């Protein structure tokens, strides 16, 4: 028979042991520096004061008309958002080979998914940007090579005319037939200005030089590009300036096969046809895109046209010269380049043959 006093004593000892274990466990828990894994446990006031909320990364997308491995226009655009990811910590995405019919919906889709900045990589996207941008005021749309601006619309443009002006001079010094040509896919402001720059540069050397333009209708169709090149060569053009994407090697290689000269575009393309390519107007769109993305992170991006020319020497410059280019020719090109940078030479609106265009205005010192 168990006495009441014994029962109470055992209860007390049992209770004391349990209390001791509880206190030990609590002490161990208080000495543990790890955070609670229970998501329902609110943080302490001290932790709230010491923790700085993480800033969400800028979400940046680019919509491309061609493929990101074209070693030309589309690739350098893609590399621009990759640079923004690397340098600015941006969250990025892209869609390639977007047809004109799908432009507006592709831009709108990125806006609906909460992207802060959407690049449309080509002047052919201008109409789609103007259609979509008013519907998504919290997304900033940038037309690369565009001519549009607005509350949440900007355009990023390399000054193609400045680069092509220098190439026009060089082409004029190399042509024997006084017949040169310009091949691209479409006519819009950027390509029109590049053609005009090539023409103005050539005619500054020889006013009698003739420039023929040809439009293939497709930036990436190599067969059409080769056919257009052969047709221009048949008309006695012996220097060809091209601006195409995946189809550009077809022009350069055909020029080399036929024994004439040509110009690369966007990325240094001398290695594609080293006997034909005189030089390349290199357009570092990756750096330009990163530059505008950086402005966006600082909330300094404005709804305007950003035009970057030879005064941004890391973004627009002439690439490697063909070995046939003499030191005298290089000196002349560099002198004219400096005159453009210092605005001794400018390009102003004018009327020619009843049409609005751009003409050279040279300050005489």
C-alpha cells in the first residue's frame, strides 16, 4: 500500500524533473543563433530594425526580329540585356524571330507580366510601341533605332549617318567605277539616314559618284541578299555598303567571290570576308542598351530620343581596316571623324530635289 505522502513526493519529483528538462531546453533554444523555420513565427522587433528589405531587381525584356546568334544586329541587342543582368542585376527575358504581325501582342505580354523595361529591337516596331504603350503606363518601352517618344516611350538610336559618312569617304577613295551601292531589308528612318550618310561622304570626295539602293524585304534571307548583290555588281557597283542581319555574310562573301569591296555592319565583320570588307561601322548596342537600363535603375530615363554618335567612342567607331587601306586614307578618315565630334561638320535638315533630307554643314575656321 502506497501512502499519500509517498505519492505526493513522487509527483513532486516527477514534476521537478520535467520542469528542469523544460528549462534546459529553453536555455538551449535561446542560445541557438539560427532563425526559426516556422513561417508563422513573426520576427522580433530587433530583427525588423536590423534587416533592410531587399530591393526587387529591374525586369528587362527585349523583343527581337531575328535570332540571337546572327553575329550582327540581334545578337548585340541580346548581349545588351545580358550585360544589364551582369552589371545591374536585372532580371531578363527575350523573344526572338518576332514577325510584324506578332509585334504588339509580344510587347503587351511582357507588360502584363510586370516587366519594367521592354526593348523593341528595330525601327519596324515603332507602330506597335505606339499602339501598346498607352495601355501599360507602368512599363517603359524603348524602340531601338526608333523615332518615337512619349510618357513611357523612348527611342535609342546610334547615329548611323555619322558612321556611314566615314564609310562613304573610304568607299569613294576605293571605287574604280564610281558606282557604289547600299543594301538593306527595309526603308525606315535609320536605314534612310545611313544611306544618306554614305551618299554624302562619297560625294564629298567625288560629286559624280552614283549610289544605288536595294531593299531585299528580309533581314535574314541569304538567298535574297546574294541575288541583290549579284544584280548590283552586274550594274557595275564595285563597293557595297550593307545593313542586314543573318543575311549579311551572304553579301560580304559574294562581294569577295566577285572581286569587289564591301562594308561590314554593327559588329566587326572583317573576318567574314577579309579580302572584301574595307572596315565596319561598329555599333555597340550592348553598351547603349546597358546605358539606358542604368538610367532606368536611377529613375532618370526620359521619354525622348537618345542619339549616340561618334562622341561616344566606346559605342560607335570604325572597326579593323582592310590591309589595302593606306595610312594616308586612315589619316583622312580620322581627321573627318574629329571634325564631326567637334561639330565642325554637322548634318542639318535641308531640301534637295524637292525632298526633305539632311545636308552637310561645315564650319570654316
